[in-house]
């Protein structure tokens, strides 16, 4: 059953709303944090921000997790040599964070670890502090990845570090 309140929030979310929480400086800070993070481990991080889902997607009950899996595929995060890509996805209209890990990482790190990091981020978001939430999330991801997948001398940067802003309808 469609949640009418959720449908209304997504339908009437202004397309520029994400800019209030994620200024150009905050996006640069996130990119810098990802670069620093990837120097500590073999993982490849991508941060994707989606303002709101298309009303038709909400009507079909597309969850943030289902959408994150779609974005993981569209951004080809699975296409790393060691299957070590991770998507940090924020659906702003729902203030929901999803962390999707490629199979190489998912085999060693249980889902509850990702869920704990997402919950920490969502707490900061509920306080309106998106910058702190994302940077803390990246820091916690870095610690976890460094413990399980330490950096090697041969590590290359296979995915862009810049945040991805997903425009409505894409």
C-alpha cells in the first residue's frame, strides 16, 4: 500500500532542496574525505545524494534500499577489480541512508555494521547536520574497511571520489 504522506513529500520536494543541506563547500569536504579514506584501505567509496524519487517510483513502493541497489548498478560500483566498491546513498526526502557493499566486502563485513553506520548518519541528519553526518559516516566506514581491507602499495583509484547528485527522473 502506498504511503500517501511519503508520496506527497517526494512529489512536492523542490528540486533545489538538496543545495540547502549540501553546499559546494560541503560537497568538496565529502570528496576530500573520500580521498583520505581510500588511502587507508582497498575499498572504493562513492557518495550519492538523491533529493527525491519520482512520484511514480514512490507509488510503486520503491524503497530507499531498492533505489540504492539500482544506483549501485548504474554507477557501476560493482565494476572494481577486487569487488570492493561501496555506495553511501542518501535519499534526502526520506532522510534515509543506505550502504551497499560489493560482494568482496560484503563477505567479510556483516550488514549490521553498515546499518549501525547508517543509523549514526541518520541521527545527525535528523538534527539538520548533513555535513557532520556524512563525514562521520565516511570516517566510520574508513575504520571498518581499514581493519578488514588495509591499503596495499598497488591500490589504484578505480572510481571517482566526487559526490554524485542524482537528478529527478534519472
